C-alpha cells in the first residue's frame, strides 16, 4: 500500500508530536517521582542516629526508610569491623529473629501454591518429626508453628544457640527429647524452634535446601542482591563484624556459624535489600511488577493471632501492637529491627548487641521523627552508666572475695572461737560457699540459659559469674577441710579466749 508524499508528511508530523508528548510526560512523571523521594529531609534522622550511636556505643549501623512504594532514605553509619571500613546501605548484617518473617513468607508462598496446608500436622511434611511427648508431636500444625502456639518453650529455643552448627534436618531430629511447656494450641509461647521446624518444612516440600529456596523465591525477585542464608557467601559481600560489650568495652567478637538456626534467626541481609522487602510487605506482596505473595497472603502474615500481652499479638513472623507491625532480632553480636505503620517502613541494622542497654528505643524514636514528633537520646539507656554500675558490682564482689581469702590466711582454730562465732563460720560456709554458688551453677542453666549460651551472649559478665561461683566452692572446700581438721586435732580441754584475749570459758571434749 502507498501513500502520497503530503499525506505521509502529515502522518510523520503526528507521530513526532505524539512521541514528543510521551517523552515530556515521562520526563515529568520521572521528575515528580524523584522529587517526592528527594524531598525527604533526613537531617533530623541523621543527627539522631549519630547521637544515639554515641550514647549506646554502637560501632556501625545501617538505616532504610520507606514511604508508600519507594525508598526515601538509605544511609550507613560508623564502621563495619576492626578494619574500619565504613558501613554502607549494601553492607550485610546477620539479622537475628527478623529472619522469622522471611521464613513465614516462604511458608505462605507454598500455601498459596497448594503444597502446604496451614491446618495440617507437621508430620505430614516431616514424618520423622518427634518431641518428648509423641502424642502431642502429632497434634502440632503448621499454623501453630507460625503463631508460636506449639507449646515449645522459649527456653528450649535458646538452649541450642551455642550448639547449632549442624545441618537443619539433623537439628530437627535432635528435638526428640524436647518437652512441651504447655498443651499444643493453648496459647502463645515464643520459641525459635518453631521457625526452625518451618524451615525444615520449606526444605522438604520444595525439595531444595532452605537457603536456596529463599534466594530463588524471595531474595532474587525482590532484588535483594546482598542477602543470603550462607555465612561464607555473606563474607564475600562484606559481612559486618559483630561487637559485644565486655566489662564496658565494645569488643569485636567472632561470629559463629549457626547453620541449623538460619530459618529462625540467622539470615543475612542489608538495609537496601530489606527496604525492598518492606516495600513488598507494605504493598500487597509487590515490588514494582514482581509479586512474591498475594495481597490476601500478606494480610494473613500481619493479622493478629496469638495474644502476647494486652494490646500485643503475634501474627506470622510479625508482632502487631499499637498500629505497628514489627519484629526485632538479635544474635550474640548483631541486631536488627523492622517496623511498618500505615505510612512508613523502617529498617535498622546494628553490628553490635547489648542486652543490658537495648536498642529498641532507636527505631521507635525515628518513627516519631518521621511523624513530626520531638525526640531525645536522653530517653535511651546510657551505656557508660549501665556498665559502670555493673562493673562496680563485680568489683565489690571481687573485693569481698579477696577479704574472705585474707580470713583464710589468718584462720583461727574453730574450737578457739565462741559458740556464736562457730555457728557464724559454719553458717557462712553452708550459705555462701555451698548453697549460693551451687544454686547459681545449677538453676541458671535450667531456668534461664545453659552456660555455653550465657557465655556466648553475655561475655565478661557470664564468665565472671561462673568463675566466681567456682572460686566460692573452692574456698568452701578449703574451709570445710580446715574445720574438720580443727575438730579432729583438738586436745581434751583448753581455755577459750575471745578476740580481745579475755578468758571466756573452758572447753572439754
């Protein structure tokens, strides 16, 4: 088909005008979007972060802020490790329990594919799964795990933190002696083990290693380029070193490979990557034109399910309270915080952790700043005051122990003491040198943390308490031997004198 030259020119002119209009419209839209993102003034946030890090002695941090479906602020602060490299928004951090929401997302993907049923028992997907109570084990459902209502205790979830460098399946099979703290489905009981089991389900159903599934179905679709389940890969990306306070000095400490507990608390990601992740969480599972979960699936993740305390609920890997959807996380030497409200999302990563002066106030203050409220770092714990107080208490105990050693060196024969002083010596031996240290050594690991975990998460303080208890027992043994020798070697009769040299009576055997 042919067109006349004049008609062809008219058509070309219309095409040019149309193309020019489209280009101008695209440029206008682009500048409007960029202007919206760049219009955010991060000066106040930036200054608060610097002041908070100084007050809490945090070596390094990374912050991401999301509004709507855009990242409006990304910034790294401080150093990533002893090499003094600056933290950037791309620096990977070990997350801690904020990993749970990623595991929950993976499970819900499989639910939407029809491969997992929330009401199905765990044993449908892991036939070998057993706890100490075999009948109860068969009742635990996928939903129980997601909502933290399986009945497995928080203590049991902590107990393996220092011995979880083994394959995920082997870790799950080792749970055969784990007791339940309450009946299945009866109420909330936070436990890391719930999400390790979910990781095992993801692995079994997808027929992929857990870490590979997460990369293929969550990290890659969301452009999370510096995120991984594997520590060795993260080191190639520039993994931030971890820091812990030891007797008041923030110290770089080794990062263990917690291979078995990656689903509950050891995924690795950056502020930039997690900002993409929060965009999907805040926008019905979508990042640009990619979808990792349906809008209904996202709503289920964020839906209040099991009551934690008044006004606070656990959903699926998220805590819901006061209009916020959030979760915090900590390893032995790193920590993280993810928070979403109806307008903003906040990602905050730290390469340190301090269980005596926690960091949870920092993201909440940033949220207040974003909503135009005034904040002050004075409301945060004071690192120096906290650790000076603790060190002062430890020093006091050390002095008291040294004074007791001085008493051992100037030991007086037990039978030369008055009955009152004999009773005091025997009572102090039983109470201070036997009962007290024995109670600490036995009941701390049974009620709070096993000693290996305490030493890992509270270095310095836990080492002091453990060593001090052993010293008390050792001193008690010396006292007991001397008291026994005194009683065995005494003559038939002697004159008892008090501390001032006065005769206070005769002793007859």
